[in-house]
C-alpha cells in the first residue's frame, strides 16, 4: 500500500520527533555496553559503530522521507 504525500509528511514527523530520539538512546546504550565489555575500545571502533548506526536507522524509512521536502504532487495547480 502506497502512502500519500500528506501521510508520508506526517509519518516523517513522527519518525523524526519520536523514533529518532529513541534510536539515539539505543545507539548510546549499545556503545556504553561495548565500552563495558571491551574495557577501553579503540576510538576507531566507536566511530565505525556510530557511523553504521547513523546510516542504519534511515534505511527502513527511505520510502517515507522520499519527496517529502518537495511540493505536494497531488495539489491542484492554480495559475493565478
């Protein structure tokens, strides 16, 4: 089922305002756990984990964010 433009805009706001902060907490918790397990992990390993998690959160929601910043394609064109 394809989402309409307005539905994608609303879902993108929900994802950014609620989902992303929760994901950030999850990512920080994961890296804190990694610090406890490895005592002092290399800084490069932490950087790689943050970069991978930074890209990973957006992959499932790519279809929601696609085209949200553009004009509504379903809006009537008023030449006035």
